[in-house]
C-alpha cells in the first residue's frame, strides 16, 4: 500500500426530514453538489464513486452519479444496512491510501416509510429468535446490562434527553425539540425498557463526502481533516459468551487506536450509533471511555454532553438528527469534520482535534478516527 494519508475534503447534507415530492436521486444530487462546493472542486475531478442505499438499491448509484455528470467513473453500490455510506467511505479510503485514486465521492441516500422496519422475509436463525427486529435486540441487550450492572431505565432515557437537546442546535436535523426525562420515560413502550422516544425515527435524507489523497488536498485546503485509521467487521462468535453490543465494536476500536497511535483519552468528539438509546450506554463502554458496566452512570453524570468529558452525538445523533439508513454514515463523517474544522456553531466542542466514529448496520460495524 502507498503512504498517502486520506483527507476529508468536502461534505454535504440535505436536511433529514420528509420529502414526498423529491426522489432519492434528487436528495443524492443535492448533497453531492453541496459537497463539491465545500471541497472547491468540480465533479469531473472525482475518479470513483460509492453509493450507500439500503432499500431499492439496484442501479441507484449509477443513476444518481449520472445526474451529476457522465465521465465514465466506476460507481459501486454499497449495502451494509445503517452503516452503508461509512463502509463506502472505508472502501474509498483503502483505494486512496493504496494509490489507486486521488479523489473519491461517497453519496448516501434513503427515503423511508413510516413505522417500524421489518426484519426481512428469510427465516434465518436471527429472525426465528426475534433478533432481527432491532428494538427487540437492543431491549434484550439493555435488560442484560440492567441485570448484570444495575443500570437504570433513567440512564437509557437520559441518552434521548441529551440527543434532543443537541438536536435543537442542528439545522440539518429532523427533530429540533427538547424532551424532558419524564416525557421520554412515559412515551409508549416499544420493547421494554425502550420507549418510543428512545427509538430513532425513519427519515428521508442525503449525505455526501469527498475523500482525497493528502497530495491532492494540498492544492485545495490549508486546514485538512485527516481520516487517520479505520477498521470494519461483523460479529465474532465465541463459544459460551454473549456480547452486549450489536457487533465487535471493542475489537475494531482497539485496532483503530493501535493503528492511529491514539487512545480513548485522546478523543475529543464522538459520533456513536444510537439507533436506540441503549446503544450509547453500551457504546461508550465498548469504545473504552469508561469501564464495563459504568456506561449508564457515565451518561447520567453528563460526560457525553457537548461540554462533557466525551461529547457524543453533538448533532443529536440518530435519535434526533434522524436516520435515513443509507445516508447516516455520511452525516456522521460530516459532523466530525465540522467539529474538527471548528464550524459546528453553537454545538462546537472546544479545541476539538480528534474525532471517533462508530456506525453499526445489522451487526456490521465501522470505526474511524479523524484528526487535524
């Protein structure tokens, strides 16, 4: 592999909301044009494209990239459920670091219906065990955590309170309204202990990220944000053990820390996959910010607030920003980039220099470290 460092050169978002009058291609094109403008380059400079989409993905990448221009670049559709566009970014980063391309674009898009997502039609073991409906899976993990460590329902609910408080500060978020702890706890029960306001909403939206080599970035920016290390994987079976997270987060985080020379103590801002509120409680443990079993009190005591020890989901996360599955990973990269550039406005973390991203998709996990 080459020695090129990878730079996030441009980011673009379409506000996560409902767009009955816009197509997925519209959303992707708008996000991509915003990213090109942010990067200060033309679409003809892009050498390869990756397209994250979960539903109705056949041919979607070619259609969307084709609306931007047609100069023959390879376009690859990437489907990893909620982690699709961050996996696209990792594939692009591998190619850039290896010297194959200088500039790649990742577009993520989703248009989603209302209501809970189904678990698929194939009757695999996960479906038969009730583990494919995500609220149920997270509820089982939460119940086990409560049993082992005494974690309280209020600890999980506080994740959503904090997320919606941050979401008020994000003009690109779907929900911009604060919720009280009582409102979260008293909302309709979905899968005990997870209530309605502890579930992320289904959403429409688009994101785009332009990655490039360091040598290319030198001609376009004097303040690069580097993607310094990344790792991806799927669940690891260990006989006699059961994990309390959706995938191998700890294993991948350790790989990223080792490759980057960083540790949990170095991280200034975090994007963490909070599709359901227990995700943050479990995730801060798996990423090494507190010891196993201490995630609930860690959140409850304010450590994940914007002004806390480890600010998590400064833009409201999936719970408040919204979760258009194919676009979520790109939105996470965009928020980390804004924070490290110092462009996050009222939600800016002071002196943010290192960011960590954790994006999960039906057990497929991507972990990424960013630096300035």
